[in-house]
């Protein structure tokens, strides 16, 4: 439930309309990863969200007549996430018609708020894909499991991205028992640099003429793995502030994500337009957004390390 707050001459009907417009546009203009199929959505209510996970079960061959019943052992764990709060407060000049500004779906305030929300969603999804996962129960023992211990595989492409990088990603998914149907729905998250390197590979380009190539929703799909491109820092400097794909000094973490690889819970908690206590002739527009994510299964994620 969104909390609406307003004072300083803000019409309550205008505030309600702003909330409706924001929610409608948020559903229509999804982030890149929200619309990609890699996200599993969890309930929005409650401090914690849990996702039970059951280990693999194998069938056992029955030998002889009237054998004793054999019980198959399996593991069970409970993955948990706790949402984090993200907020933004924007000063509005009272010389403008604030009511009109916040009720116009095409206003620069609305456009920028939606873009900011989408960047946060994609950034949280990427960080959660290779981050530690909390295992346990809200009122019981808890421990964090690293990506490596959870089964996330790594492809080292720090010496350069090429056709072998691409085939290694597919091979890694296959060896992790990800089905081909899921691989064809998987997404490869890269920046323009990695995309350029792959487009300069003759073997990769030749896949365009192989069976299975398709163009869907503007993404090239040579055999498997749709590409989703994000801005990334260039060599020699931090050209992107707070990039979507995680970066560490000279290393970028590109990602290959199978369907439903990251579970996400998010909630728009508060919208407020109030008189500024610190600036004259100004009002403050505040939005509180709660979100977090967690990996659903290590085998569905591949961490591709490239050089910035």
C-alpha cells in the first residue's frame, strides 16, 4: 500500500493522480531486466521474503524381488531476502504549477523518476545474481552462502571476449544441467565493448546464417542467448557513474542469466509532495522504493569476467 502525503497547497486529488500515473507507467515501461524473463517475482508485503529450495532427487534402480523400501535423501534450504530502501527527494520551484507537473504523465519529473526506478531494479538484479544468498529462517539460524558455494560458474574473459567466450557460456550452462530450452531463453548481459568484440568475430557473425538464428524484440539471437546491453565504463576512466553491471577497478562482471535466475521483491512505499523546510518558494517531491533480490539457483547464473 502506497503512503500518500502532501501539504503546502498540494491538492490531494493531484497527488492521488500522480500515484496512479506513476504505477501505470511503471507497469508499462519496465526495466530491461524486468521484461527479460530472468526475474521471478515474490510477494511485496512483509520484512522478509522466503523461497524454499529442494535439492535434486534421483531415481534408484530396483534389484531383485521384494526388496526393502529405499528412502531417497534430499536437501532443503530456505532462501531469504530483506528489502532495502531507496529514496529520492526532488526540489520543485513554486513558480511552476506543481499540481500540473506531478499529474502530467509526460513531465520531466515523471520520466526521470521512472528511469531512476528502472536503473535501481536492474542494478539490484545484477548485484543479487552474483552476491551472497541468505539461507535460514527469519526467527532461526541464518548464514550467507557465496556465489561459488552456491554453484555459480565463472568464465574468465579478461584476456578478451571472443567466439570461444560465447561457446564456453553455452557449454557451462549445459554442464550445469540447464536445459536447451532454458538456454535459448537465457540472456547475456554485456556492455558495448563486449558486444563490439563479438560482432568482430567471423565465427560469431556466421551464426547469423545457421538454423536457429532469429531477431526478437530488437536483440540479436545467434543460436542462443539474447543480448541485453548496458552502459559500462571505458578503459582509462570511470565513464559511467554507478554502472548497472558490477565493476571492480579493471574488471567488469558481465552475466549470463537463465530464466527465473533472480527472485525479486519490490514495493513503492511512499509518495509525498510537501513544503520544503530548508528552501523558500519550494516544494519537495519524495519517493520511497523498497527492493532486493536473491539468486534462485547457482546453476542458472554465469559470471563472465571481462576487462574494462
